[in-house]
C-alpha cells in the first residue's frame, strides 16, 4: 500500500502528533482531537504521491485550556521537502518568528514521507480581498507585503545556503526553458518564434546581471498575492517556500507586481487602481530597504515582470484544459513591452 495513505489514517496521525508535535509545546499535556483536511491528495500507483494535509488539532494545556493549532504536512515522493523545512527553520531562526512579518513555524522533517511538518498560519490571503473588492484591506496589505520582502532580502545571504539551486536561474527553473519551448513548438507553433525571442532576452539579461553582481539575495521565488496572508490588523505572513533560493531580489518584486496587476485586472478591472497598488508596493519597499530604485533596478524588475507574465501565459496554454484566450493578451503585452514583433 502506498505509504501516503498513512497520512490520512487517524490512528497513525495521532501517534505523529503525540510523539513529534506535542513535545515541542511544553505547556501542552495531550492531544484532545483533530480533523484532517486535504488540500492535495494525489496518490498514484506504486509509492508516488503529492500530499498536502492540515491537521486542525485541539491540544489540552497543563492549565486545562484547549488550544487549537493548524498542523500541516507537505509531502512529495519525487521532490523531497527537506529544502522547505531547512529554509523555514533558517528564516525562523533569523527573526521571522518575531514581529509583524512572519512565516509558518517549522516543526520537523520526515525522511520516511519526504515531508515537512509545520504549524500553519491562520488568516485570509490577499487575493481573497482583491476578489471581494475590499479596498481598505488591500491598501493596507500591499505596502506591508513590501516590508515583508524587505525583511527577507535584508538577511545576510552569506549565512544561507542555496535551498533550491535549480530555481536560482530562469533558465533552469523547472520545467526548464528548453522543455517549455518544445511544448510551445508542438502545440502552438505560431507562437514559437516569439517565445524563443522572449525567453532568450529574459534569460540573457538575468545572466549578465548575476555574472557581474557582487551581491546575491535570498528570494522567496513565488511572490504573489495568494501567498500573502493577513493574520491580524498589522501581522502578515508569507507561505509556500518550495522555490526559495539565492538570486536577484528584483525577481520577487517583478513577480509580485505582475501577479498583483493580473489579479486586480481580473477581479476589479481597473488599470489605474492596479497602477496605484503597484506604486504603493514599490514606494513601501524602497522606503524601508537599503536598495535604491534607479533605471538599472527598474529594468531588472521589468525583466522579472515579463518572465512572470510569460509563465502565466504558458500555464494557460499547456495546462490540462487549455485557455489560450487568456494567454494571448499576455503574450501580446510582453511583446509590446520588449519590442518584439507580433
């Protein structure tokens, strides 16, 4: 039987909670109850799987009070989550367990399941507020998100290892440029020439900067509104550290700006408002960061903006149920921005 099924077995999970989680909380005396919620339950033949589960767990404290914590497990048979655990622990030890800008709390790594267990964060993501057009909260979270990224990028990268080397360069981010170009040539040959020019330019610009730069930064690698969680009036968290790596900090900025604009235009449909939010994000970031926004930095941000846009377009083109009508406007905009003939 596939071992991943054990992650849904209540007796087995109870043993994990009692033996591996409970000792990490000295004020807790026992596990009272828990529920299992699956966010991903992909379990295939043999012993392959991709599982993300939440164990909403009620602990009894030594004072007799019940406290509920969201305990998560992220497991993948072919992509061990050790880098996620290591990066979370590094960040937690570097100050992300304190203050208004936080992350999920790493608990332990399981070699058996190739899984990271962590205490999740509770709240609503930025995209939910965009979708419901809650403008006041959007305008509070966007600049706070920028400050979270300042906190990340300010960490001394010399003290961090590269948690995901493949993800450090556009050229090698899975599934890789060559694979993407081959898929586009196969399914959308009319766009192959443009894709080749777009990726060639984006990869080359990044390569030149990183070869010449004397500095490198720890970056999140998947910066977008769905990964920003509002936990309270002032407290926010960022989640999903699968792609964390050493690269150019402009990557997080360009990616976040593109996805912010994309989601605002989809749900609010107001370009002026999207531009306002983008400027709020940049103003907040560079007012708190030691970095300076100049023409060269702006060009790097735009390069990663276009990379994120082409990744979004590619998703719509080659997913199981393609939506090319959502991809074409993105490709046209990228070509226009980069001066590539359509």
